[in-house]
C-alpha cells in the first residue's frame, strides 16, 4: 500500500550526506508513487539509487535557497514592495490569508500556535497589454501602450509553527512532485495495446489522486480531503493496475523513464529570479523611471510549462479573520488533471 501522507525527510539532512534509511525510503516512495510492479525488475533499487540521490540533492538545494521568511503582517505591508505588488491592500492580504484552506486547516489543528506561522506563498503572475495615461515631460498623453502585471490565485503551502518544519514539508512536496512528473511521463507513453491503454487511464486517475493528496504546488482551493477515503481510492487503482498483464520489456522501459527523469531533476522543477520594475498601479516602467519600484521574486517552473511566483512568508494568525469552512462532496475526490503542479 502506498503511504500517501508519510514523510521521508527528517528536517536536518545536509546536501549529499543522507542516512541509508532515507535513501531506501525515497527509492520505495518513488516506486509506490509511480508503479509498484517496477519491483519485478531485477536490480530496480540499484538502478534508482543514484537518480534518487540526485533528486534529493536538487530538492534540498531548491528549498534551502529560499530566502528567509518575509513578515506578511499589517506593520510590514508598506515596507516591502513585494507585498503591495501581490495584494492591492493590507486588508486584501488579510482577507486572502483568512480564506486560505491550508492555513485554515492548520489553525484548526493548532489552536495554540501563538503569533507565528511560516508558509510558502504562491501566486500566478499575468501580464496584459493595455492603453493608459502617461506623463512625458510636461505633457499628459493618453492611449499609451502599457503592460500591467497582476497576481492571482494566491495560496499558502505547508504552514508550520517554524521555518525549519516548513522547509522540511516543502522538500517532501518537491520530491513528491518529481515523482508525479515521472508518473505523468509514464501515463503519456503511447501504446497500441488495449492493456496499456487501460493502464494509461488508471495512472491518470492515480496522478489526480496524488495531486489532491498534496504531491504538487497547488492549493486545495477550499476543498477538504478525507485522507482515509483518498487512500482507499488509491488502493483500488493500485489493485486494478496489479491485475494488468505487462511484459518485462515494458516494465524496463517504464523504469528507464523514472530513472531518467530523476537524474534530470534540475530540468524538471526549478526556480528562476524575476525582476520587475512596477509603479504603484503595477504598470511596468523603465528602471530609470522615478515611479518604478524594483520588485524581485523567485518563480517556480516545471517541465510541463507552469510557473508560479513564490515568496516564503511568516504570518500572525491573530491579525486574520476567522476561516470560512468549506466541504467537498464525494464526487470531488478525483482531481482535475489540467494543472501540472496538482490540485
């Protein structure tokens, strides 16, 4: 059985120096997360060992390179230009955090958290060509071509009482996301055999469940998840996959897909710096423009073409409104598959 919610990072791993227990656990998690029948391949663990170590190296570096958490509280809203760029006002910032599902569940489970919560804030950046007004010298010109920048679909991931624990959870998430990318790659491998076409559909279903279980960088968008029900759905898919007849050649090819992807982890999920020069209306300006504020973010990318602005933040729950509760129907357990970072 795939232990969907187990952890594989202890929080104190140094890059390149891992206990054997972590490596073995990571190898087995890769197999469970993609296709457990890969264990039928002779030497599967040996073939996966170096790619898995490389993937662990990468996700630890990715998360450790996040800057120290930025206080996203009332008192600091105006002092760092990134917060006014992401939120139209301090009230808007409080409203977004107050409605966030992951933070709300964390607050309910930790009523004594006090003033400090650390989490990764993600948002989608969009740019739009518009016509606006600009002052050129002493003349006010209208219908000037401009580029406006907006940020939407804000969400918090892996809220925690402290920075160390938040980083540990994010490392697990990044590693699991690599596994989900490998599963997606396997599911997209074309085959004319009916058995493998059926396998393809089952693996897409499994991929959706893993995303709903937190194997990506998307929030749950207000929908609560029953871990027991999710595990039962996953076990049912695994049972159907186990019943399909797959030859050794196909299994070997699938193992190759997994090892190749993990060995190329830095080109599967990565972060890039983004420097913007925006005025107070989030209109792009030349760097020398006196109204321009330089705003620097890290943007998360994956091989499927999605990008998300990310900012490590610390929050004060006492400043936030009470959470509005949501519930999910049983028909919402399976995720939509359109988002490469999961749902």
